[in-house]
């Protein structure tokens, strides 16, 4: 455990251990929010003010962790806190809103520089790929990645964008689907004709399917009550097939190359399904619950178990065991687990099928991302789901 964490562990750890099964305890929520706020950049240095620090680790060089300046995790934190606001006390809401406001401030650095309301994973004011990446940064301008649908919908949700902006971006998305100007070359043969959304806005990029990204896009569509398009229906159809064929279990890294794990895919499915009823997905609810329950029993990773618990509670199931630890140092170490990666930058995802599988298995072009603050948000979200579940009983 980092030495700078010791004092905070002593004041926070006992509270969380005592109360982790009592989701209504406001003191625990307050301590989590305070910890999240403390991790937010206060002055611009490596990370712009308001951004939450995150770090990447190259799969083929696991001894060199590098700071990565991206809007992804900051957007996810603001988006998730926005959803939890109704379940906070007035004082907790003030803390959360302060975090959200500060987190949204640097968003302009990641917005499309031509004025379009789309967002990039990395800064666009000074185009970069893999910030602090040494020789890789020689290609910043020439090889900079285009904006993507995932970061865009997450940021629009984080900032509570106006309905007109959401509608405008949704219309733009219709230009970036499979079979529009290009056809996907690296998915299962039965999926190749499905005109679902590609991950990228860039017209020069290969079409790329990621089932978790598609759930985020459809969450955005449902949240804003946008008119359902052919691309939305096709994206839902692709998600259906992935669930029906259980590809999210057998081929998680292939169908969701940027999230890469069954537990994280289930988390995305449950979030979309909890927002509004989608009959096309509701029919798989029992099967998804069964998978999550089995994984919860078999999985030893603390944060993956948290994701699985949260997913089950969203589906109306109270897990048999709510995680409780009895060692402060171990608890904080597990929350700030650098081996847990919610997101993966997977350059191999754009390669043709055979190369995609081979490179993915070896780890070529695969970067694992770690954000301590987001891990705390996942704990907080889990506690709020417990609170909601207790109220519903």
C-alpha cells in the first residue's frame, strides 16, 4: 500500500468495513465521495485541472506504467455520479456536483476541434496518441485516432447535454455504421451483414464492433428518448445475438475488444436493461443472472465481484453475500487494485479476423488502463444499488 494512503485508510477503512452491508449509512457514502474528490487533479500539471488521473500498462511491458491523459474515466465518473445524485443527501449532492462540475471543465480539450459535438479519448487541442508515450508521440498528428462513439455518448451524458445536441449527434452517428461506406472484416460471419454502429467516427477507420460500446450508445438513445433508427435496431440485434450465442462468455475479448471481460460486459448489459425495459433483452434476463451468479462464485477479483453484484442488483437479485473485509490495508489495496482494468486500448481490434485473434492473444497493441478514482465510484455505486434494493423489499 502507498505510504500516502495510511492516514486515510485509518479514518476510512474501519467505517467501510463496519458499514459495507448497510447501504443506507450516509457516513460511508460521504467518505467515498471525499476520497474520490481528493483524487481529482487540483492544478494543471501532467493531468489538466479537474481530470481524474489514470494510467496505462502495455501488455508486453508490464513493468512500465505511464500516466495517460484521457477524458474517458473522468466522463464515466461524472456520468455515474449523475445517476446516483437522487440517492444522496443534500450535502453529499453538493460534493458530487462539485466533482462533476470540475470534471466537465477540461472536456473542451477533448472535443472535436472543428466544432462538432463529438469527443476523443485523448486531447484534441494538441493531438496525441498514448500521452507520455515516448517515440509513439512522434506520430501524434499523423496517426491521431478519430473521435469515437463511446467517449462521445459518455461525455454528453456526463454533461447532461441539451436534447438538441443529443439529437444532432445521434443523426451524425447514422453515417458510421457497418455497410455504410465500409463493411466490417473482423467479426463472426453471421454478424458481418448487421448494419450496427461502428466504434469510430473516422471515415478512414475500419468498421469495429464492440458490444459494450453499443450498450452505451443505446443507453444514450434511451436516456434522451431519441427516435429509434435502423442502426439502433441493428445494434440491439447484434447484442441479442451475442447474448443468445453466449459469445460474451466464450469470446468476450472478441465481441468487446475495448472492455475485454465477461464481468464488464454483464455490467454494461445490466445498466442498459435497468434504464428502460427492452423486451428483446428482457427475455435473456434469467440466463444473464445465472451467468453472473456463477461468475460471482468462481471469481476471486474484488472489483469484478463488485461489478457482478451491482449487475445482479440491477436485475432485481440480492446476491447471497455482500463483500466484507476485515483488514483495512487489504481493503484499500483491493479497491486501488492496479491489476483491475475496466478499459483496454486494443489496437489489434481493427485488424482482420485471424490477426485480431492472434495479436489479441499475444498482447500486441493492448494497453490496460487503471483509474483509482473510478474504482471508488464502482464501490459507491454498489452501495447505492444495495440501498435501492433494500427500499424495494
